[in-house]
C-alpha cells in the first residue's frame, strides 16, 4: 500500500499503523478522527479528561498532528475505518488546510470524509465540528475559517450528520480569542 507523504515530526506512519491495529481489535463505540487536537486527547493535556469521560464509552481517538483533509480521508480508506462499527464519530479536520486550499476545496475534502464515514459506518451518527477560530479577529485566516465553516455546515442533515460550530466558545463578544 502506498503511503501519503507527511511531515516527519508527526510520526504519521507509526500512528497510522497503531490506529489500524486498534481498529482491527474492534469494540469501539465512539470514534474521534482528526488532526493534532484529536491526537492530544491521548497526550498529557487530555489524558485525565479522556480517561474519566470518554474511555468508559469505548472511545478511540485517531488523530495525527498536521493532518489535512486529504490525509484523514486516506487514513480512513487504508484501514482506520475497518473492523468495527461505532455508534458515533466525531470529526475535526480542516484547520491545517487553511492557507493552503480555498474554503471550497477544504469543504469538498470534509464532504468526502463525511461521505466515506457514512459509507463505512452505515448506522453511526456523525458529529462534524466546525474548524476552530484561529489568529486575530481581522486576520485572513479567521475569515477563511468562517467561510469554510459556512460551506461545511450544510453537511448537517439532522438525522445522521450533525454540524456544530464552537466558535462562540472560543471568541468573546469583541471577536478576540
């Protein structure tokens, strides 16, 4: 199987192989997929909360730092979405595409991921999180995130896919983080 190029600092291949092995074990009811934010659930900052609230729900977090939409799609198509049938999947991806791709391209990548998850996990509910705000309130990145979130929001169908934009949890009334 071909490998998708990734920055060496992410240990992409090792993480992917570990996630494929975990998927083959099965018994995952709640799956988190995404980038470094998802990856950090298993790190020092998130482990205590993870162990208390999510581990008892048969949860697994398949996150890779620096991942973009195309990388997550590749990972799902190459073993990370095989061998189990979760009840729910939480998706957080796209922030690392900001500045490299247009909002439309990022939204298309997110749409492909949602499509892949729907096909592989026919009964799972999918919680699609909006991209978290970044940088200053007047920055180009902040604008691109907002535009992208507007484009991915229609993935919400209220039955299997639920979109949640948490921007207001990170940004005050003045627009600052």
